[in-house]
C-alpha cells in the first residue's frame, strides 16, 4: 500500500487515488512536481515564498478539481501547497498551483484567491501565465477582458510571458489591458464588442516600464545643442547621457505644415525626433533647423524586444457615436519601443457589418516608439464612403500612429472595396518600411521621412504622402489611377530623393486621367517650403490598362502645379536637380504616355547655380527621359499646348529670379512620337531617336539655350491653322544630326506640296540651322521629281553639311542667267563662281557684281553623276548638251591644280581619274577626295598645253564603298 501522510484536518488522498479521481485531468497533472511522491508532506520556506515563514515539517500538498472546491475547503492550512485541475472544471485550461498563506492581498481571482480560514491561495508561476488561471469564462456573455487584464497585470509584475494558444474570449467593456511581457496567443480568438470602444483607451496598451523625462541644459549647453539641430547632423555630444532614448524636440512658437482646405488647422509645432546611440550618435535624420525649443524630452527605449505572437480578433463593427466629433480606439495602442506584433488575423464577426459613423484611430496604433514591427498580419480598413447617407465624414483607419521611428510592416494584408477608407493614417513617421504587403493605402498625412516599400501591392486608395528623405518603392503594384499622389492639403511636398523601380500601375479607370507622380500643391502658405523632390529616378515602370474597356484617357508620367512661387509669400518651390525616367512602358493600349508640363520656371529654387552668360547656358538641372512609350497626341494646331509630350512654358521676355531658378539640360531618347514646346525658356534640349512632331521654341522671344535633334524623324501631324509647323529658334544654335525630314500631315492628309510650312526648309530654296547628314524622305524626293523640280545637288550638299552662319538660302552653282543666286545666298562672298549655261562660261562674283573670269586664269568645271556605277573611261561632263565635253584652250597655259568634291565621300579616295589632251592620255593616277578632305584641292605639275589643245577628264575607277547616286564635281584651275 502507498504511504499516506496525515496532516491536521482531512486526510490527503494517495497519488494513485487522486489521479483516478481526476480522470483525464489527472494525466495532465501526473508529470507535475507537485504530484511526485517525494514532494508530499514537504514544507514551503520563506526563502522561496517571501516572509510568510515556515509552516513546520508536517505541512503537505492537496489537489482540487476546481477553484470553487479549493475555496470551499475549510480544513486548509497556511503553508500548504495546493493544486487545481481546472478553474471551473477539470482540464479547462485553468489548472494551477498555489501556496496557502495568511495575508491581505487583493483577491484578483488568479494570482491571489481568498480561501477559508482567512487565508489566501497565492499562485505559483510555472514559467508563464494562462487566462483561465484568472477565471475567463468564454461563454459570450462574460466580459473576459476583466480577467485577461488581471492576468497581464500579474504577468507584468512577475515579468513572465502570457501563453494562451487555444482559447476563445469575449472582450466587452474592458479597456487598457496593459501588456509589458511577451505574449503567445497562437490560435486563440478574441471577440471584441466595439459598442464599448473608448475615445480615451484602446483595448490593449503595450507600454514601456519607464517614464519619459524632460532634458534640461544650462545656457551654454543649450546653445551648443541648438547649433547642431539642423539637417545633416549625425552626432550630438550634448545628448551622450541619454543613450538608448527616443528624443523629441518641439518648438510650439514655430508653426509649420498649415493644412490647405482646413481653416482651423494652421500648422503643427515644429517638431523632430531621433534615437540616441553611444556618445550622442543619432539614428533618424534631422529634417528641420531649430532656433529654440519649448520642450525637449527623452523617452527611454527598452533593452529587450517584446513580441506579441498570434491570435485572431473578430470585431462587432458597431463602434459607437454618430457625430464625427473625435476618433475612437479599439485594438492595440503601442507606446513601447522595440515591440513586434505578428501572426494575427483581424476581421469582422461572421455576418457582422461595419456600421460605425465615427472614425477610428486604427486597430493597431503606434505612438512615441522606436523600432516597432507588424508582421504576418491580416488587418482591415474601415468603411467610410458607404452608399446613401450612412457614411463617416472624415478618415477612419485600420492602422495608425504618430511620432514613430523605424517602423516595419511586413507581410501585412488590409484590402477592401471603394467603400473602405485607407487602412493607414499616420503622421510623423520616420524610417517607415513596408515589405511584402497588400494594403489598400499607404498614407502619411504630415511629415513622413524615409519611406521604403518593396514587393508589395497597394490598392485603390493608393500612396498619399508628404514629407521627405528617401522615398524608395521597388517591385510593387499599385491599383488605381495614380501611382503616388502627394497630398495637396500638406503641400504635395517631398523634400528628398525619389526612387521608383520595377513597379506597375494597374489602371482602374482607363477613360480618366492616369498619373505616375502627382505633385499639385495649392497656391497657399503652408508655412514651410514645398517642392517636387531633390531628385527623381523612375526605371522599368508600366502603366497597365489590361482589361479596361475605355483606354482613351490621358496618361502622364509626372504632373506639376502651374506656378513656381507662392503668391502670398513669395516662397519659391524647390525643384529636383536630377530627373531620370527610363524604360517607361504602357500595356493594354496603343496610346502611350505624356511626360510632363512645367510652367513658369522663373522662380523655382533648384539649389544650385546656373544661368546665361551671353555665350552659353550654364545648366543646374539634368533631365533624361529614355525608352518611353510616348503618346502620339491628338492632332492640334502646331502651337497647341493642350496635349503635349513635354511643355516648358515660359515667355522669352520674362527674366529669371536669380541663378538658382530652373536652367535645365533635357535629353529625350527613344521617346516615340514627341510633341514638345519649349517656348522662350532657358534650356539645352536634345531629342534623339524619336519622331519629332510639332515644336514651338518661340514665345515673346526665342528659346534661351540650344536644340539638338539627333537621328530623328521630323514628321509633323497637326490641324492646319495656316501657321508654320516648327519654330526651332534657339539662342545658342539648332542642330540636326542624321535626321530624316518627312512631308507634313495636315488634317490627317499627307501634304508634300506644303513642305515649306515646316518653316526651316524649302526644297532647292532654303535650309535653316546646322545640318549634318540630313536626308529627305523618299516620298518627298519622288514628289518633287514628279513635278519637275528635282532636288538639286547643291541642296543635297546643304543637307549633307551646312552651318547656320552660311545663310539659309541655297546658292546654285549653275543655271541660266536668270537663275544666278542672290548674293545673300552665298553671303556675297567674293570669288563665288557660277556657270552660266546660256553664256556657256563661268562668271565670278567680285563682291559687287558678276564678272567674267580674269584672263590670268580660268576654271574649267566638270561633273559626273552616278559615280559608283560609271564604267572606266567615262568622260566627265562640262554640260549636259555639250558635243565633246572638252575644253579648247584659247592660248597656251598649264593646269595648276584641281579641286574635286564628292557628295558622299568614302574614307579613302572616292574615285580616280586622268587628264587627256588631244585624245591621248596626258596625266594619269589622279585621285579624288576622301571623307577627311572634301572638297580636295591638289596641285598639278607638268601639265602645260598649247593654244588649241583639247582637254578632257576621264573617270578610271571608284571606291567600292560609294553609295548609289553619289556624284562628283571637278574644277581644273588654269594659269596662262
């Protein structure tokens, strides 16, 4: 038989009989130290359980099925160890062990339970706490929050975790359940009756154990400290004593961030915050400069990480209130640094609806905290725009917070319909990370600083941001019509660097305006500087219209406001020093994307000096747009700006504010169809490998800069209003490199007959600006040949190489007397020669009139067309109808030199030729020019002839690289 130890009062059962009595619950207790044979009859000493003293050698253990049985036992004595198999019933999760003590502690139903004989059962902690140990009922009627609150209070005191991974609890009126230790909820469910939500307290408060402290400096230290309170500071030695704290500096006397459209919101107190590391090194960039402060406070950060893991939360949806007077709390308020909440599910009760007419702060709300994380969480946004009249008048949030540094949201899902307001509603968030999330909105109302988003999907409420620092979004989809909407109410401000890579905008309404980055502040005093970022980089970005039935809406990469200075204050908007957008594509429609429109560049503040010095434009901003699916804008009059690929709208007579205004260098590379106007602005512009539709660079004066069109198709497609199609004036030159010019399309019809409407070119008449290897489209060449006005070699020569200083009129080299060129066409250069076909002789311009060549010498001119296909021995021609193609010397003389020109030279000598005299070879082995010396002038020796000699030139061979249609001219310079 088992030995039984008798104590004062009822006899204790044997271990075997106890387990048999408890049934299944006994199995759970069998491994407990309290049921080991060696423990029966042992005493509990004050060394273990405080000052209660020893109860003597005869005190033992006793087991009960429930707490009620324990409380009913009148034979219980001080010092006894007791256990329960459950709280209300065996195996209900409330099994606990207690020591019986005399005392007057408050009975909380869990850690202390009043029993018979004026004694108390004091809970023995076995590594963690469970809610059933404090009497949760879980019947849907009891407010289990009361017992849960007590359980956490005890766990906080004893610094032990709460582990309750399979319960189901109903929280009704209870709020402010303080959590200060780790929690493992596993698959436990919490039903929250939102009709008892509070405007003052959340249901769970995750709190620091340490109170904030005001920081006080003497006058000298304060001055030294304030001198460091400016952007760029990374070390503040004055705060070395406050390491491991989150420091807030506030100046209530300096207001910033007035809210447009909200008359009562006239600004926030200037405020910043950062974490202090060793020796005063700070984490968290300082955004503002401070001249003074009204408060300086240190919030101690914990030296450990608190983790709340698991749990499902089912909400009733019937938040109280209907007057929108203030926000309500409901879930978690986190005011402890280094806190992680993960593996949770939040949603409405099955069959419930969100009927709240008042706004909520957020089921998760973070405040005055450093290094917090929400991970693997399903949250919900709340309904706001309900059909009919039952809607919430202001924003209502699922996740909120303010004054947080280093917040990470990883694998968080919170999506909804257009009836739901954005899940995020934050202010003053710094170093904000979103990783692998699916959220219907990412929002920071006032002052986000450093936001990183990666591998995420953002729903129809989108990105609504204002702030600064680094804005980095990578590998992310956004559903809606704006990728990022910078909040107009706070100035659409981003004071930092923007990086968008490998992202996609899934268009919601293809018939409406679609925008990549939308910066459109109001002309309003926001009480701080506003602007469009310090740099913008977008790469591998897709506007995706797939699935849209109407895809005809305008799509624009960047939208800006129409002003550069606030009218009421004169405050200038800052503008990026660098904008680079590459690989921007459009899917789901043929229509592409427009780039941007910039109005009134005179007052921007770029932060770097630039300007005009009369000889050049010194640029202070670089913009590059490369590989863009550019939109072919709807036809409009050539000077129209309503639909532009790019517009830099400036009046040429308007002065710039100073050298810090916008003086950009802009490159457009492979941007598709380009309709761009630069008016009278200061800019150096290059368009490469694109189709240049109409362009207007004159408004009250020419563009103050330079224009280069490189490898472009010049092809206008416009509504015919009778005006020229291109106004390409640029103060420092306009240059065409390897471009092809096409017939205009006017009112949808190709009109080669109106080619002169290009404005800068007229076949065989005029060519303006600088040209290298400009060509004409075949349609034009064929058209002019067909009407008897073929393109002349002289005009081809201008297209091949022409400098603006040479004048714009083509100067013919031969023709009738009436066709002699006007002196202006060759700048009245003395010595210009023209072959008069009627007089069959050269005439020379002497600076005042045409004269016959002097008798001291002559120039005998020859030419040969079809150079690449001419057989050897072909004679060069002196004119088309000449019977012999020879010159007959009127008197003795000699060939002093020759000048040869090829319209399309090869690198080496383009052709070879011989001089023949009186039908016999005279001088052979002569070579024409190559590309490096064209035209070529070369002396000739031993080439004397007598009066009556007949001189001709014969072709002997051509370089194999000559293009079809190449021709050559050859002048023999004769001396008598």
